[in-house]
C-alpha cells in the first residue's frame, strides 16, 4: 500500500484518540493558590494637611483640628499666628494611607491615597505637605508629599445647583511616598517557609506537598488544610527553592458549595454539587383584591344622604399545568443545571427550591447565603 495511505490512517487514529481522551482537569500554579509566609504588604497611615485649595477646604470654625494643625505647622516655620484670627478655606486636614510592598528598599516610591477628614468640598489642585506614614508598630516607614490628583469634576452655580463627577474629597499621589525604612524581613536566611492556602482544603494541601516532594523528595509536609511547611534542600537557598516550586502545577480541590446572593438573585454552584433524585413541583399563587367605589343615591324627598360605598372583588389565580419534575441522580453539573432550568422558574424561585431541597436532605452541598 502507498505510504500516504498509512499516513492518513495514523492521522485519523490520532484524531479519534484525542476525541475519546479523558476530560482535561484545570491545573493551577502553586504561586496562584498559596501565600508565602512573610511575603505581604504592610499598611501605612498618617495625618497631614493639604494646602492650595481654591476655597474648597475645611471651615476652620467647624474643623478645629485643621486650625490647630495649621497653627502648629506655621510655628515650626517660625510664624506665630496664635494671636491672630485664621479664617481661610484653602487648607484641609486629611488622612494619608499607603501600602508598603514586600521587600521595599529605602528610597523607592509608592502611591499614596489622600482623604479628607473635615468639611472640605474638594481636594482638586491641592498639595499635600510632608507627612510621615507609620506602620502598626508606630514606626515611620515612609514620607509622603506632592500634588493631589482627584480625577473628578465639580461645579456649582449661585442658585445652589451643582454637578459632581467622581469623588472630589479623595485623591491619589502617584509615587508620592518615599520609603525611609525597610521592614527587615530576610527571606534568604529562612530555614523553613510555610505556604498558606488561600482556600483551605485537605486534598489540595496534600497535592501541593506531593508535587513538591516529587521534585524535591522530603522537602514538604502538609501540616493542616491551610499550611504546607517546606524546607530547602541542602546547598539551596530559600529564594532559589521558592523559584523552583512556585511554578509547579497542581489540581485544586474544593468542597461542594452553593453560594446564594438573595439581594441580587445570583446563584453560583461548584462542579461537585450533586442532588439526590427528588420530585419537585413549583407553582405561583396570586391573590388580587380590587376596590371599586360605588355611589349610593337616595330617593327624592327621602331625607337620605348620598354616600360612597366601597365594593371589593377578590380573585385567586393559581398557575396551572405545573407537574412534578424528577430532578437529580446525575453525576454531572450540566445535567443538574439542565434539570433546574427545566422547571422554568426565575432565579429567586430557584433559590427557594434549592433551600427546600437542602431541607429535604437531597442537596449534597453546603449552602452559603450572602
């Protein structure tokens, strides 16, 4: 037989094999499903003053902290204003926040967020004066200063009408914070690194430990559903070890759960949700009451009075044609969704159905109501 015939047969066989192959399970990198111990951001906060506002700042009579801060700042500059009467609306007291990235070096810059504390109307065009940012331990880790960018528009007329787009009382300063102190966390000197699962699960923790041990035998142990303790092999520093294991792929597992948001009418089900075989009937009952006023007119010369007499009409409308539908007993989520859709109900009715099925003991999953 010609060689081209055998080539055609092999291609067809490969195509059929691809079609009948088992389902492909979604795998994730270890770095995407765990957090590394100590590798995290730190929150910073500080109190400062924004100046240069075009009459949209705090009213000093209503915001005494702004007046006190302004007086203290001017005194540090050698200006005594305590005997005078400050009455400016070009300043605002603000809170300044920022996130200190992991392993930030002194001199590097971070973005800061500025938010008003008093009755200031807008921070547009304002400048934040030098503000120290402290961590949870009370130590200063950064200093912030710069022009505030609000990204908002605000305009008003003499009649009191106004138009505002965005939030003019909060803004950001890109690169406005300068790191002055490092956290001192030294990862390279660590002997043990603990990996923390973002979604704790026994099976996932064990799979991560097995994936690491398959490449570095005896270097990982799942301590509980959340933490996997790892130890770098002899002769390998922790940075290199983490680089080698963070891209290993594992298949995360999760418990069967149905998440319900009753306010928005949203239902989210995981792939492992199953319903035992049950029969469901759902119908709508509508009761309407209609009030129709009627006028009672007395006969002539009867000395009677004209009155309005209410007349009520009550009707009951029950949806017909709804029969018992068999649901459940299928091993696939697709079949479950198809069975629920066959009921032809709204998402809010489906929420009630799922809760009733759970109460009957036929829903093999946890229900979490938001």
